[in-house]
C-alpha cells in the first residue's frame, strides 16, 4: 500500500484562499453520473443542490427527471420507481444491501456523499484510488507470495491492496461537454473535486467567513487600543 500525493498541481480549492473550479465540478458531476452512479449513491445530496454548481432551475428539474428513484405505488403501496424530483437524493442503483453485495463479489459499494471526509486526505485519496490500479511489483509479490484473488483488483493506493471495485475509468470514457480531454487522471481529478464538494459544499464560504472574522478582530483590536489611549490621555 502506497501513500499517494493526489493530482499533479493539486486542486483549485486547496489552501486558505482556494476556490471551487465550477467547470471542474460540472465535469466531475458528469463522471459521477455516467460512471460511478452505476454502483454508488449520494444519499446526502439532492438534485436541487446542483444549483450551486451553476445549473439553472429548469436544468435541475430536467436533470432530476432524467434519473429514476425508488417510489411507492399510491394504489397498491408496493415499491416501484418514478422519475426524480429536485428534492430527491441521488439514489442507490440497488434495491437493498443484499442485492448490492450480490452484484459486487460480496462488497457493498459505499455511499460517496461524505467519502472525502471519511478517508484521511480524502480528496487526494479518491484521486489516488482511481489512478492506483495496475499490477504489483512482480519481484516483491514473488517474495511474499502475494496474489490478487479472483473477483478482486490490485490497487496500490487501497489500504487493503485488493479491492472489490473494478477499475471504473478508462481513457475517453466520458465526452466532456466543455471539450476537456477525458484521460483517466483528468476524470479522476474532476470526480474527486466533485466529491469534495458533496462532502462540504460550504468549504469556500467557510474559509471566506474565517478571513472576514480575522479582519474584523484585527480592526476591533486597533479600535480598542485607540480608545484605551483616548480614555487615559489626561492621566499621567
Ligand atoms: C468502493 C469511488 C465506480 C463498486 C469505492 C470507494 C470509493 C469509490 C472512494 C471506497 C474505497 C475505500 O473504502 O477506501 C468510486 C468512484 C467511481 C466508482 C469515484 C467512479 C469514477 C464504481 C463502480 C462500481 C464500484 C462503477 C461497480 C461496478 C465499488 C465497490 C466498492 C467501492 C464494490 C467496495 C470495495 C471494497 O470495499 O473492496 N468506490 N467508485 N465503484 N466501489 Fe467504487
């Protein structure tokens, strides 16, 4: 298991003055929708939250409608499906955990809403994981008799090294609306940025508030010092 370093050049939101790159978040959403959503839900994110990524209300309505979510038949009370509404969350593709495990060699694809918080250095980790597939070093593997069992995949950045998630990305898999070339590192970076947003949509706002607070406290300190001078000016 190797510690990765995340994407080259880092993310737009890195650092105390970092900002979202809206075009990147939209590309990341596209990767989630066209690739990851086949197995992973985002149960804490609703379609209407996409407004924050720059989509209009009409676009969000249309987007929600293009998804199928679990519903209940009003006549019979039985479980069925219906088109999504803006208030619905991004659904799991499986009816339950047993079906999810059965489809994935007994591993359940986890909800991705908070994944970049659940894992250490999560934004970089998601990038590393998606770009970490390959073969183990043959010399090292031979030395310890290492094997990847059938149905699992070697991934040098997964703590367990053998992961039940098949490599989800390959070059050119999605066609980005903005014309960005969809290499595996590009799609990985964009979807890692998108999942950072799902886990903390207020990240940039929080930092801006922090800077405002620091500025205000400095100002208040100067004011307090000046009034102290003023009040005691006549007394020696
Ligand atoms: C696990 C991301 C696509 C099936 C995971 C994990 C992440 C992730 C972050 C958690 C790893 C951990 O526990 O540290 C993604 C992203 C995808 C994607 C960003 C799209 C680019 C898929 C697809 C499938 C899938 C298409 C199904 C074919 C799984 C399974 C696990 C998993 C079964 C559990 C693996 C285990 O615990 O061994 N995925 N995934 N994923 N994913 Fe995905």
